[in-house]
C-alpha cells in the first residue's frame, strides 16, 4: 500500500517539477509501473493485493507441514504449536525458507480447517413452561412464634 504522502510526492515531482517516471521511480525506490499508475489515477490511495503467493522454498515441505498441522489440530487450543515452533521443526528437517511463508500457510490452513463442519449442534430452546431453572441453596429462616 502506498502512503498518501508518497502519492503526493510522486504527483509533485511529475506535475510541478516536471520529472520523468524513470527518475521518480529511482528517487523513491518504487517501480515505474506503480509511478505510472499513480500519475494516471485520480485516487489518493493505491492498493496492491497479490492474488497468488509463491512459496518456492516451502513447496516440498507442504505435505509435512500439513501432517504436522493435522496432528496439532487434535490438541487443545492452548497446547497447539505456534508457527515459530513449526518453523523450528521444519528447519530440523532441512527447510531453508523463512518464517513468513510458514506463518502465512498456517494461518490460511487453520482458517479453512476452522470453517469445516465438525459435529452436530442442538440449540437449547424450549417452549415456555417446558424447562425450568432452579438455584438450590440452604437458607436459615426464623419464624415468629
């Protein structure tokens, strides 16, 4: 995401100072295509969302990671492995990639797994008069004689 200040700089450099797209991209460290899009658009925000996240180093370790996540899913929520611990386990097996790809994969896997139906759910709703709730306690009562 480009910040509003950066967009303002790009426009100022181009329209006020008359700098070219290539010069602006060099000075700000932004790609020429992005500079071109900002100059052509009227918007004050510019978003870039990647549709497919490449995982070149994680590729051969995906089955093992899925296996670890499946085992981990059966554990109680507080006892589950973190992405950092999964990274350590995979690094022990030779994985040379970074934490981000493990974390991203784990997050999407758990989100998909959490949406799968697990079991039946019976809502507790009763018609009036069908169910009662009592609080049982012992009380001392002194009656007048």
